[in-house]
C-alpha cells in the first residue's frame, strides 16, 4: 500500500470558502482548514465528487483568493481535498502572502 505524502508544507488555515462545481453549477459554502501552495482542504465539501472541476473562492482578513481546481479526495468528516489547477497572477500573490504569514507564525511557535 502506497502512502501519499504532501508535495508541499500544509498549514492550518481557517477561511470562508465558496466552492463552485464548474460542470453542474452547484455552489457550496464551507470553511478551509488547511492550505498549501498546491491546494486546500474544504469542509463540508461532501456535496461534490472526486474529479469534479471546481472554482475555489476564499475570503480571509478582507482579501480574496480564487483558483480553479479539481477535487482529489473526499474524506468525511474532513471534507474535500482540492488541488489548484489554475491560479491567476494577482491571486497567486494573495496566496503567497498568506503562506508567508503562516510560515512565519509557525517558526515563531517553534
């Protein structure tokens, strides 16, 4: 049995999320609880399906991040794992800023 390992550090990160299924048009509101440069985990997320193409919209501290992504896993009660597949440059800057703050916060705790 192969154990999957994250490609990048994941950080605890709580933000409001709107998840939109790009094929069906369904929208779900939830919360993210972890974030990396490659994706996030969204709760509840169980109204979608593995492989679904989605748009992720996060709002945190007055800033918005959007990306297109794909649902890679569903793990109740942990929610849906989303990998980012397309991030526009201005949203990448927001993501980079959030991750830099999370890295700094983590290093201060150690």
